[in-house]
C-alpha cells in the first residue's frame, strides 16, 4: 500500500510523529499471536467463573435466580457499571471527542441525576415488592395484558440490542485490523451463552466484576501509551488549536448538535429509563439490604464519569496524533467508527500484548452487556409468561432447567440475528455502525 496522502484542506502536510505508524507506512498493523492469546484468556476466565458457581453444589432455584439475595453491594455495583459501559461506548466516545469537542463530558455528569433518582425513588419500590420481573409492577398497577406487552417489548429490544453490541465492534475491528469477523462473533456469543446458562445471575455479577477491571485496564493502557507518544503539552496545544476544548454551551437553539441542556438533562432522562429496566432492577434484587442497593447504584456515577474522562483524554490525544493526517481524509479508515481501533493499533503495538489487552477490554464490554441481557430475558419469560399462564405448579429443578433452555435459545437467536444483519449490508450496516457514535442506547 502506498504512503497515504496527509493534508489539511488544500494543503499537503507531513505527519507530526515519526515512527512505524499507519500514516507513515500506509498499512494498519495486525494482531499478533500474543494478542489473540490474551483475548482468548479473557474469554476463558468467565467460563471458569460460570462452572465454579455451578460446582458450588447449590442447585436450588433461589441461588440460580437471585443468588439467595446475599450479594454484597461491591460486585453488584461493579456489575451495573460494567453493563453500562458497552463496546459502543469504548469505541465511540474517543471518536466523538476527535470529531467534535469535549462537551460530551456532560453525559457523564448526568449520571448524578440517574443515580440519585434510581437509588432513592424507583429502586426502593421494586426492592420492597420483592419482584423478580420489573414488569410485574405493570400488572399490579394496570393489568396482566399491560405486563405481557411490556415484557414482550423488552425481549425484542434486548435481543436486537445484543446483536448490535456483538456485531458493531466485530465488524469495526475486522475492517481496521483484519480480525476474523465471524470467529469473533461466534466465539464471544457462545462463551457468553455458556457461562450464563451454567451459572445464573451470580455468574453474571462476578464475571461483570472481572470484566470491568479488564475494561478499565485496557483504557488505562491506551491512555498511558497515548500520553507517552503524544505528550501532555502537545495534546493540550493541539486541542486548543483545533477548538476541541469546549465545556460550556448553554445555547437554546434547537438546531444545535449538542448543548449542556440536551446532554445533561436529555442524557440523564434517557439513561434513567435504562436504569429502571429489567437488567438493572433484577441484579439489585440480589443485594442483602436496600441500603446496599443504594450504594451499588451510587457506585455507577463516579465509575462512569471516570471512564468517560479517560475516553475524553484519549480522544484529545487522537486529535493531536492525527492533526496533520486525518485518517478519514487519508483514506486509512472508511468511517469515524474505525478511528479508535486504528489509534489503538498505532500506539499500542510498540509493546507486545497491549493491543490484545485493548481487544479484550472491548469484548469484555460486549460480554457484560450480553450476559445481563440473556439472564434478564430468561427471568422475564419465566416470570411473566410461564409462571403466569402455565397453570400446573412447576418444581424448582424444572424451573431452573427452563431458565437454562431459554438462555441457550436466545443466545443462538442473538447469533442468528447478527448473521441476518450482516446479510443486509449497505444502509442497515451503516446504521448499525452509527450506533458506535456516542448516542449509545445502552
């Protein structure tokens, strides 16, 4: 491949950084055997956690479904945080900062509203009712039909979203690094289905707790490598020069792309709706006391804000690194969603194994999202349909088996939908990749 043409509008310029970087060589680095080994290890550990929970010898239904309501606020809080930091967030936020500015930080601040409202208004109601499906509240408040409709819509939305979360990062890494698309999709999908089916909600919570450390570790590795390559002074001067530093915009013009109002309040209310759905409420029900539920929910605010801050700084480093050679204009990538993986390959490849840690971090986020989704779907179907409409009383071991069968079925349904999505291509594929823009629905 020829060396790319690096230019500002109308003026060809030389890249600012010398080295074995894409804008100097014209080709993107691929993952090594060590990188793939680290990635496979990140898939193996959740499986071991799942089988460890199964080998505990606790076959009773309340253990599989609710962990006997004995979980500490620490793993539950980490699990809630992990499920909100999807692969779409990890890839999309730095690209948002690169393409626009730092105003997006207000989304992280909006989690203060979300944490307060969910911990002190909504969750106390659900916790005191001791309901396993949040949609049971709809029957108590309205009718059984409303409950059934709400559950059905949740299942459809979650299955589609899991397919997007699985497909979007896979196709992005495939485009940038040549990562085998279907090997990544199938392996991640099967691993997630396996450990959720075997271990139940306790496995979901503990694997999320492991995965959040992998996600933060990969972000910190990328941040340190970026700062070492670019430098603090260069990053800040470039950010000011390119007008990426913007923290206050209280404009009321509805045509503005972003303002403090729509990011803080709009983002807050959007995330609040996600905080009171089945995936979050159900895990909170595993806590020992309501006080621990509130602590777990409040943990997500500093965690989410810290992670967005890391992504913000990485985005500013990207801006400085590619200031003289925009990968989009140089045709190094096809769209903005591929910027972050490209940057990761450029700056992390100097240390063997670091790209593998970043890859593990991205797909750990995918696993955390899928695992909470699969587990929640199985509970919703059991609670809102089987227990409601099947009149015969089912034994506990049969109910557990039903939960496991549902998890397996919907794990394969998710893979099938992902396969169907890939066949549409064109406009639909572009729309799915646009989910990587920071309008993250998770």
